[in-house]
């Protein structure tokens, strides 16, 4: 999957879990500060992303995923390592 | 002289149980003192808005000195027995689930059985934390079907305010007090489905929700303080929302019920956000009524499911004959789920 495809699929998940407009879920956006996704919603996003992309994102890594770009990069790395 | 003959190999007499078991009545006791978020926020530097957004909780109830584990249990049990139309002398066994009866022994259940006026019913406590009530329902149903008891009183009761630190940001706004009870007895039709239950005591999971210190460590400390509950909220949220949604679906499957046939979903009232995430993960259709007692009862651990059931029945959200899915999960980690018919 391309970076843009991962971003778009992640945007759909963020929309479903937190009701954020998918178009707002851009790489430079912070989950907490820009998109108002709190830590519990973030857990839901992560679990949905794990299923969608077939990767594992441990709890202790979630706090490092501050922006949409951080999450997309993590998913790219994790899926290429798999 | 004839040698005495033994009885080696002779089969013993055995019990003959009921074909089917069901819940005959539900009862509740809610402590008198209502505690709004405003009373909680200063000690944890929080706000009413944050607590509601984070958990759905607006108010909860804290027990006073007279509202002991035994007293609350007796009150909830009387309510359940009246609803079931069962006399206390018909109760053969009392199973009480709690983690906050701070007298280690004897059990609270024997005092409850006595105060209710049972005919010296068998009585014992079980410890399965927030999953306690569904464990007790599974045991009660099997006792009735196995023939060890004809009527079993199951109780979930907590005074979590005794073991919650008012300054712990992860738990102070969550935990609360109360008691709920159910009478389980013979039924003409199968009214308690197969239990799906289990545990995960792997060290990391074991520590997710726990009493912080061992009593022996507390008692040798320079300034002994009550060992409070601790919880790693995000990890618990992940486990509860997703792993437990799968368990809930298994319980439906084992009972031969589809999500479309379900009337009521009554999960342990841990956090409204967990309830929301579970309902989403299970793809519950919009017609399913979902228990939301947590909004003004908080998380009462073993008491939360019978409290929520009693509320739904009283409010007309759950009607006699409705099919309800119960799922309870908590420290251990431990969990249990079953489908029941509303009495």
C-alpha cells in the first residue's frame, strides 16, 4: 500500500471511531491537539488499524504516535518488516 | 463366623437436578448518598466535563458506615426474593461475589443467609472481581441443574469507596458502592445459557487491575495506609473492548441467539466508553437496549450487572421474556458471559 492509501484507510478508521471528518485526517495533524482524538479513542484506532493493516502496535508504542504521519510511518515500517 | 463384606464398587445414591434453570427475580440496593463529579474533581485536578467524556459517569453512590457489605446484600436480596416470590426458607445456597468485604473470614454470605432467615442455607463468598456476578450466576444455574440446590441466591456487592484512593486519577472517579442480587431456580424452559468464561493471569495482565500492596507489606510500613485499587486504564480498555466483544459473541452463539434476536445488552458497567466500543465491535443492531446504569451509579464491580438489570426492568427497558446478554470482566484478569431470559 502507498503512503496515501494507508493515510486514507486510517482516516476512515478515525472517522468511524471518533467521528472526525476523514478529510481532516492529514499527515501533519496531531491526534490529540488537532483532531481531538483522546487516548481511549486512540486505543480503538490502533486496534482497528492492527486488523486492517495486519500489524502489531504495542501499548507502549501508542504514546509515540502523536501525528497521523507518525502512525502512517509506523504502519509502513511494521508491514514491511512482516 | 462370617467375614464382614465391604461395599467396594457399589454405586452411591445421587442427586437429580432440574432440567432447566432461570433467573426468577432481581433486586438492588443503592446507597443513600449521591456523590456528583463536583465532589471528586478537586482531589484529582479534573473536571465534571472530563469525567463525563472519559467515562459517562455523572454521579455515583458511596455507602455510609451503616451500609455494610452484609447490610446492602440483605437489602438487595430481600428485593430479589420479593420479585421472585420465593421465601427465604426456600433458599438452599447463597453465593456472594465481592472484593471489598474487608473481613477475611468468615464469609459475608453466612451472615447474609442468617439475616435473611434462610434455613441454614449453604453460603460462601467468591472472588472474581468485576466478573463475580456472572461467575455466581453460572455456579447457581449449575447447582440447580445438578440438584445440589433448588433455589440459589446470588449477590454482587461492593464498597469500593473503602479501597479507592480519592487522589488516584485513574480510579477515583470510576469506582463506587452498591449491591444487586438474583434468585436462580427451576424454569420450564432453558433461561440461563451456557457460560463462556476464563482467565488470563499472565503477570502483565495480572497487574492491570489490582490491590496495590499485599496487606503484610502495608502493616509493616511506617505509616500504614489502606491498600488501594490501581488500574492501567488504556490497557484495560483495549482488552475489555475488543477481547471481551469476542467473548460476548461466543456466549450468544453458545445460546443459539443472533445479535438480531437480542433484546438487551448488559455488560459490566466499567466505563461507558468500553460499552460503546464493545457494541461497535459486536455490530449490535440499533434495536438492542444497552445498559447505561454507570451514568449515575459509577463502576460498582461485582454489583454493576444486577444493578443495571434491576434498573432496566424498573424503567421498562427490559421486559419479562426478553433475551439479555450479560458479560462481566475485570481483575485477574477474569471474565464470564451468558445469555439469560429476563424474569
